[in-house]
């Protein structure tokens, strides 16, 4: 938000200085002095304002309506679902950590979000190992047997 406000402010300063420069005439100064004055009064604020607006637009385009944390979280969840697909729909936290670039805390947070969204369920082995089960992934081999909803 700061880059947007700063960019707009500097652009307005450059526009205001341009109007003053054009209205001032300056016939008594040399061309070199006028070019130098124009560069300092209009060019620098205009370029800085444009750069700030470009950085704001670039950041907005990369993150969309979400913040960087939301985008990172979605990326972690996607990585985990792909890993679960390769593992037959069942994963443990240690498998996630071993096969991805996620820390234990990041893996547990991503799994909690997947469980909350209903994409995974929690099961516990007799030894107490927590296993995350992706039911939809377990049933992927049956997708070739699908029929229309009204054909059932």
C-alpha cells in the first residue's frame, strides 16, 4: 500500500512540476540549464513514481487477491497432495518432511488446513503413528469406471 501511495504522490509532484516548467517560459536561461532543471524537477520524481507504481503492480499481479502467506500455504498444500498421490493416498508427517522442502511445523500446519478443508482425514496406528488419509486419492483407480449421474 505504501508503494502505491508513494508512487501516486511522486507522479502528482512530477505532473505539477511539469505544468510549472511549461508555464514558466524560461527564455532567459540556456537550453542546457533548462534540460538539467527539467530532469531534476520532472524526470526524477516521475521516474521514481513510475518505478513505485510498477513495483506495486508487479507484487499485486504475483500474489493476486491473496497475501504472500496465503500463496505460500496453498503451494505447500499442493505439494503435499501431489506427494500423497504418489504414496497411495496415505502420508505421515515424517514422509512429508523427508520428501519435500517443508519443515515439520510447515508440514503439520499444511496438514491441519487440509484436514480442516475435508481433503484429508486423520487415522492413528496401534503404535500411535498419525497417518493422514486422502480418500479421494485412494479411489483414483476407479475413475475409469465412472458413469453419468442419471445412469446410476
